[in-house]
């Protein structure tokens, strides 16, 4: 087990190295110019050239890459060209927002997806199965931004049950300490603000969670069906065990494995979905920041924010894999 | 994603022709799959017959006729340029289905090649290719697509390529995974022990069995491809000619009119949802009928 | 005496607005009739109507980029800064071109050679940190920009370089001297007709506390390392009606009432204003309707239209337009080098239809490259919509078929005040052009990821772009925005600029008398009307919207909208 973990950890290094090359290429292949991005409507060729020189963009590409590599190896993730803020500061400021949002989305997806999947499996090919299938498919076939904006119109604009966007009502004046809004409101000792922060989480979590919800539902359904055909389940039934007990003790216990794997796989999809969800919900997270940075050609932010983002994705996957290996000793990793 | 459950489940060795015929028979008996077929059939017909059915030119409109709600004259209303939305949905089927199919086929070719090489050859090739796949998978798909479209310039083909590239690493990993699992399975060991050659083993025994999860995943990817195009459009990376009738772009453009013209969200949204449901049901049906253990 | 005069003028304005009926919607298509531009001399209504206190949450299209006005050139930052930092001069609330003294006690005296400007300062004003405002402070603020560290020049201190033609010895600003504690003398090297009008609307020329600037290391060549620029613990220390409180990047900026504001009559009514950035306009509009925010600085015109008749909300009038949208053309690309083709295009475009469709009527068809309220504006009688004439011009050009194919670029991912929906506008223009015989080939690029760069070097044959004024002078539109020369030759962007036009620009800026200046700018406009190098489309009045309980807001086409007059009726 330890050897497996060590090998997986070592495997991360070439991936990160490759990633740094891909990201560097990505940014330098983008059309446009950070200097123009900075100057906006006031860009002229001369001024642009001056700024390119200032930023070192006039050097040969390989030199720029080596400089970039040595910077990140020294832990220097640079700063934004647009607002001059350090990428690391900004990442730490925004990452908690993305974590809060993705965790909430995951809770929504799993909390609703598993019961729905079990319901569908229990009534396979019956109407509940059909209904669950259609609902879950609706989730995957509506683009996040359409779903998000529509949810805003229904629940915030028309019904006024929930706030439309943002992480908290700024009028409440909560001081950012950890940048985890739920924590900060508690630290400030304001339960009402905590509730407000929770309310702000609901709509973006549903919008972001809709795709994983569909997938978790379908996987649960499939896994339960798979297991239900196994001999030991038939045996259990034959023994005259109550259906409920068969479900809990025999089916779910074994169906968990594929379900947890898929939940782990969803993290990557959630981070990608967060890119658009955060923009639509004015959510101060990493995703909205990266989209902004790409559109503003804020190249160091693009490179390094995605690198940090990917690093976290890789670590999460690693933990899932290791957990999986731990839970399922039958699987040999070669 | 549901491919995860079907991956790495070897089908006992038997003549593959029989397997496929069996599968087809089961597919035709699968009710949801037939519904899926039906939905997709509608849109394929719409795409083929668009010039016959469409009441108006999908590209011509007058600004004074814009944003009209559905009426007898325009059953789905008019869009922000005053064009008939129904005609655009019909013609949009051509573009959107094409986007879905081409991007998935491209993705299959790219991912399939990588996966087959990695799983078929193994060893160092496998390690290197899978590291590349890891790198690609570590970048959120939408960002990868943004990069490709931004790099190759905007255009329908570039968009299809971008969507393909986000799918390719998933296909690659899936194919490689099932190839590896199959290599260890009894029937392959048996085939190897009776002296089957490597290429024969790969093409005759491994690939046909390993393709199953890939086909299923591809069907599901067809549905998401159209949505991915909409997402790119939301970020300003849609097809360059704004006159192109394409569901994703039509949907994206109308979010600006969420408060004035809900029909412009509803109809393209409905078209996308129905086709997505169609492809998904078909994918499910395929999965179930290709998996003999689920035979009922 | 002067001081009370301006003070009371502001108070009157506030009252004029306070008296407006709730939910008053703008009168479409009536530029220049905004109350702000024509303060009535009527008797002030009783002050008891104004309610003090409260928090206003305002949505902006983007985040602030620095807590130092001299470092920014984006309108979101400026919108916040102008509430906190004041300059010697300002534009009158609601007006884009009328100038009034702010920190100066009166308009400056100008020497006969137009080279020396002497400003008398108001007395007894203190910065938010308690430091005194005086001639020393003015000198310090101008000199820190004049001698900005090399890496900051042009780049961050854009406006200073643009207005004065450069930094240090290259600058047209020869010196800024404190004659005594309340008198400052500016010496120019050459007459500069845009000197005063450029200083007025731009918070970039605001005066900040020298002590705070020094303490916050505001002149660090790397703004990332300057606590002042980053707003960390310090930043934005001016004399304005609001004080800077905090900046949580991409989340919000908070400013609070300055209880000790020098102009007692114009003290802020609100306790606090919170600015929140919204990248997506539909999301912003949803937030407005759900009550997350109280006011949106810019909303899509069609959203503004949908609020009509809704008693809970109001749409604010912006008065005179200070922008222009233009169908740009580069004369190195055929067939756009052909004057008849350009006239054909101009006649083919139904500008009013675009205004109705994409600006919700909140725009006027453009008859000039600068909006009507600009200094020295004249009506040019440019070609108007007439398909028959368009076809005549095409025949006259002698071109047909494939020769009439044009590559047409639009920006994919932005909404600008002068073109809320560039893609839809481009589509409608293409439809009109194809109707008279052109063939349009669409191309697109991201605003900052290619579009601005490529259009500037002349890569695009025909494209959509426009300009939002920095100041309402002809130089800012005709020259800076468009046809400025490039080393005495036409610039690459348009490849258009006959010598007589470029020399008219020079004369317009540096002529020795006011009459010569006027004549030069009128000549420049006539040359442009004759050649029609590009086709101006519209001047828009981008709408703002807010809750009906917001009172006293004074909209302005240049977005100089200090919120001290605003109060909440709830």
C-alpha cells in the first residue's frame, strides 16, 4: 500500500511538468496580447511594444519558458497584468469559494442522486424509473448557464425565495477571515448571516450539481441492478429476508463501490462546471477568475491558476484512488 | 460516465458476429432504446427535410418582425433578427447533429488510437501516453476547449475539434482500461495459450470486446457535444457567422432576452433536451443489450 | 463667495432630483434634455424630503483594478474613484462638457500666450487622513505622475501621458509650482486646447493625500508591491464626499460617508455604498430584480425596456451621449478604398432600425464621429438610409459581384456602452449590406484576445468598434480615438489621413487663439464628411436602473456620477 502511494505521488511530477508545458503553450498560442489587454481602447502599436518589452514578452519562447519554470519552482506564481495582484494571494482568496460551491453541489448530487437511483432500480422499467431517467437527463442536457439563469428568474426574481447571486449579502458586512463564507459568518457570531450564506449556496449548487446528479443517479441505478442479479442477493431473497433488508445489507453495501468511484470522477467535472457557474452567479471563485483572465489575456493568471487548479484536481484523484485501493483490496494495481 | 460500470467486463469468447446480432435483437426489444431511436429519428428527418418543411428562409428576417411570440404565422415565434424560429430549429438540426456526430467521431479516432496503442502495446508506451492523457484530463474540459478554439481561430470545424479533444482523453482511458482488463481475462489467456498471434489477438478478441464501453460512452458524448458548443458560445467562442442556425448558439444568444422572449430559450432548449434524451436512452439501451449478463 | 455658489448649485441639483417623481423613466430620443444639463433656477423645494443614511449596493460591469486613480484607465475603477478623490476641476453633474471648479476656488486665469494657468485653491479642506489640502499637495500629485518611474509610464499612468504627450522632459507640462499655500501655477511648453477639459472629468488627475501616498509606497515601480495601489490598509485617500473603506477583489469595494466633507451642502446622504462586479449582464439584471443589488450602473437596453411600467424600479437617464459606435474600415483593403463603396455602405444602413432593435431607442443616429454635446461639434449631413442611393453608388463605383465581398469582424465576448450586442448589430448590418449587393464574410475574435490588437494594426477590412469619451473634446474622438497620425502619416488602423486633416488636428490642439482652434476643428470635421473614411453609426445613452426608492441620482453620459446626491426613500 505504502509503495503504491509513493509510486502514485512520484507519478504526479511528470504530469505537473507536462502541464506546465501545455499551459505555457496554451497561453502563448492564444491570439492577442497582454499589452493590448492592459491598454484596452487606448492600445497603440508603440505603446504595446513598450509593454511587451517590460513584461519580457519580447524574449525567445524557450527562454520565457525556462524563466517561467524557474519562477514556479521557486514558488513565485507571478502577478496579474491587469490588476497587479499576486496570483497566489488571489488564489487563496478565491479557492475557498470554489470549494464551498463544489462541495455543496456534490452534496446535492449525492444526497438526491443515490435515493433517486435506488428508486429507479427498485421499479426498473416502471414509471418511476422512466420519470427518474427523464429528470436526470434534463439535468445533463441543459447547459449550466441556461439552467442557472432560469433558476435565478424562477426562485429569485419571481418567487423571491432565494438570492439570485453572490456569496452573501454584502450589506451584512461579514469580514473575510478564512474566505469560507459559512465559517466566516460563524466566526463573526452571526447565525442570521450563516443562513444568508447558505441561501446563497442553494441555486448555484443546484445548477452546478445537475450534471453529477444525473450521473450519480444513473450509476446508482445501474450498480443496484448489477448487484441485484448476483447470486448472493437471490440467495438472500430466497431465505425470505425482507426486501428492505436485502436492499440495505446486501445490495447497497456492494453497489457502493462503483458509486464512490464515480463520485470521485465527478470532482473534475465539477471544477470545470464551476468555471461557468461562478460567472453566472457572480460567485467569487477560481473558475470565474480564470474565465476573466482568459478573456483579458492575463497570461500569468491563466497559466498559474490552472496549474494550481489542476494540482488540486490531481491530488483529489490521488486521494480517491488511494481510498479506492484501500477499500477494495481485490483490485491489484499494476 | 456510466461507462465506468460496463468497463472491464469481458464478454465470454464467442463468434463476434453472433454477439452483434444478439445485441441488435435485444436492442430492438428494449423499450427506452426505441424511444431514443424515435427522438433521434425525428431530428434526423427534420435535418434532411428542412428545405421541404421549413415555412421560411432561416436566414432572412426583418428587424421590425423581431421577438414576436409564437403565433399561427410563426409557430415558434421570431428571433432577435426577425427570423422564423421554427425554420431555424429545423435547419439547426442539420448543424447541431453534424456537430455532435463529427466531434464524437473525431474524439473516438483520437482517443481510440491513443487508448489502443497504450492498452495494446503496454509498457513504456502505455506509461507515456497515459501521462499525456493525465495532463489533458487535469485541465478542466471547458478550458481546454477554449484554448483550442482560441488557438485555431473560430469556426464550426474548430469547435468540433475542440469538443473532440475534450472527449478524447476520456475515450483513451476507457479503451485502455478495458483492454488491460481483457488481457487478464480467461478467454484471452486461453486464446493466447492456443497460440493466437498478437495482432490477431488484438483485433479479433480484444478490440471487439473492448469497444462496447466506448460505443456507449460515445452515444452519451453525442448529447453533451451540442451542450458544449452552447457553453463555448456563452464564453464568446461560438461559430463566427452569427447567422448560422445552430441550437447551442441560438440558446446562448437568447439568454440575453430571458425577460422578454422566453420562447427563444424554450424551443432550442427543448430541441437540445429531446435529442440529448434520445442519445442517452439509445446509449443505455446499447449498454444493456451489449452486456449479455443483463439479458432478461 | 464662489465656494458657497458651487455648494448651493449642488444642493439645488439634489433638490431638483429629489422633486422628480418616483420611477420617472427617461424620455427616449431627447438628448440634451436631462435635468442635469439644465439646472433650473426655480425655488428649492423643502429639504425635509431627503432622508439620511442607508446602504446602497451598486453593480458594476467589472471590478476595480487599483486603489489609486492615477494607475487606472478603466471606467469601473473611475466610477468608484470619483466619489472619493476630487480634482481641481470637474464636469458639472449631469453634463459631459461644462466645467466647474471643485478643489480650485474658481476657474483658473490663463496668460495671453495660453501657456500659464494659475489656479486659486479652496482653503480649509482636509484629506480623509486629516492632512491639509494645499498647493504643496497639488504640486506633489502632478509631479509624481510627471516623473513617474519608467515602468509605470504610459502603462499605468496612461492618461497623464496621453494628455500631456509624455513624461518628464518629453511632457508638454513644463512645471507645476506652488506660488503660495493656495495658488498653483501650471506652465505648458505649447498651448494645449484640451488642457482644462481633460483635467475635469478624469479622477486620474484627482488630488490624493501626499502623506498617504508616501506611506503606502504608491510610487513603487511594481504596483503589486504597493499597499496603496492594492488598497491594503490604505489607498484612495482624497477629499471627496465618500471615504474608501475596503476592497475585496472581485467581490466588492466599500466606501463610506465622509462626515467632514468640505462642502457641507453636498455631503453624502448615504452611510455606505458597496460596489459589486457582475460579469454577466443577465445575472446582474436578475440580481437587481431579486433585490441582491439596489442599482445597476449599466444594463442591457432591452432589460431597461422590460422595466417600463414596473413601479418597483426606475431607469435612469444619462443625458447627453458621450460615445460613438462606428462601422470601421481600413483603406488598404479593397473595395473599401473606393469612396463610392463607402458612400453606398453608408446609405444602405438603417441606423434607426438598429437603435429600435438593439438600443431600445436609447440612442441617436450618428451624423458625426463625435457626439452632439462635444465641443466644436457640427452637423455633417452624412449619408442617411436610402437603398436606392446605395445601389446608385455601387453602380457608380463600377464594381460588382465578387469585388463587393467584404470581410466583416465583430467582437465576440463583449458588450460596450456604444454597442450592447455587437453580434446582433453586425448581423443586422450584414443583412442591410447584402440587400444592396454586397457579400459579407463574418469573422470574430475575443475583445482582448485578438480583436483590439488586430484592428489596431490594420488586419481587419471592416469591423465594429467605437469610443467612449475620456473627455468631451474633438481631439479625444477625431484624433485620439480614430484618425491620429503615425509619425506624420496615416495610422495603420485605418490607413486614412490626408495631410490637411493631420495638420488640422495639430492646429486644433495648439493654435494660439480660441478662434483658430474652433476653425481648425471645424475644418477637420468637414474633411471627414467629404471623405467618409468610416461610417459612424449611433451615439448611445447606456441605461442604468435601480430600485424606485433611489432618489437624487444624477446620470451623466461620461459616467461621472458622484453618489453624494443620492438618498433612499424607504
